[in-house]
C-alpha cells in the first residue's frame, strides 16, 4: 500500500475541490437577478439623492451628472458586516445623479426593505447560506485531515472523506487498507463531526453537477 501523507499540497487540493463543489451549487441557483429600472422610478431618485431629493430639479444644468448605471450596497440583519453589493441599470436612458456623489466607483447605501430589492435579496440570501454551509464543510474536513497521520488513516477511519479528496490523491492509495491503524486524534476528530451532514453536502454538489 502506498503511503500518502497529509501534505500542504494535498490540503490545498482538498480546499480547491470543496470550492469547486460550492461554485457548482451556487451556479445551480441561477443567474443573479438584474435590477433594471426606469430613470424616473422613485427608487432611483431615492437612492441617488436621499434626503437631498428636493434639490434634483433645482440645480443648474452645468451641475447635472447623468448615469446609465450605479452601484448599491444593501445591509440586511443577516448580512451583518458583509453587505450585498449590486448594480442598478437604467433601462430607458440616463438618470440624474447627485453631483456630490456621482463619480466612478460611487456606492449608494440602500435600505433592504425597498420592495424593488425583493428578488435580489432572496438570491443573495441563498448564496450567503450556501457559502456559510460550505465554509463549515471546509473547516470540518480540513480539521479532520489535520488530525490524521496520513490519508491512508483518514480514509480508513472515515471512508466517506474520499468525496472531498482529489482524484490524484485517491489514485495513490491502494485498495487494501487493513494495515492502516486508527489514531486517537483521528477518531476523536471524527466523533465531533456530523458526518451525515458532510456527506450530504457532497451528494448535493454531485447532484448539481460537481465531480
């Protein structure tokens, strides 16, 4: 039986595979909804002008800035310190923007209760939940591997870990694994994990098209 160590390169390949599984599941959620609104939409006026909306029709023409799209930042109770960033596209021309803020790269804070954001936030919440779940999977799988003396031991102690092991590394293992022993650290690490949940994540990813 070939001995396969838990090297930094092997761990990196595991992380890459988990990232790929995550991306496949996110892709299965569909395209991010595009927020395309009329230049006269009240939402556009509120986000571009805020409390200065009353000044929009009072400015000299030389002060007016027009935009075809602009970036928004949406903080929700769930997002905490990671707000959702997106873009508003003007569907029928250009919108008048507040000259104090209308420059390339400007980001406008938007209240998450705006009705126009409903579909976008639903998608963002699904992506956030998916990311959170896969971050948890990655932490647990990597933590387990680091408690094993070798990949041989890792697979013998928890056979289903192979879902997260790169094909190149699995090929280096021989079919017979009886000679491998289980260390206390590997068994303890496995005992602290919900393996059904971790296997379930891998199965979902495979159903979504991940290899």
